C-alpha cells in the first residue's frame, strides 16, 4: 500500500530537516518515514524553490502551515490563562 503525504506535511519535514535542530535520524524516527524520502523532498523543494514566491503556491501550500502555527500559539495562550 502506497502512503500519500500532504504537501503541508512534506514542507514541515523539509523545514525541520533544513533547520538543523534535529538530525535526519531523529526526523525519520519522529515521522516514521525513510531517510531517502526526506532527501527526495528536500531536493524537490530546492529545485522548485522559486515557486514559493508565487501567490498561488503560497495560498495552497504554505497557508495551511501558518494556520497550524496560529493554533499552536492560541493553544499556548489558553494554557497560560
């Protein structure tokens, strides 16, 4: 069975991999995906990097990540209250 990953999931993994806070082995363990898959997604992201600056791309691919980020911030605020 082929497992399909969402664009936002792939971007999350690529950002974590390129940020360098975690090793690739840690990311593999956290997300239960193969190391080769991470490297493939990184290459795709770098090859298509100019598309990140297109409005259509931002609205359909990156915007969900910002929504999740806002939820994390909101949940943190609620936890503090």
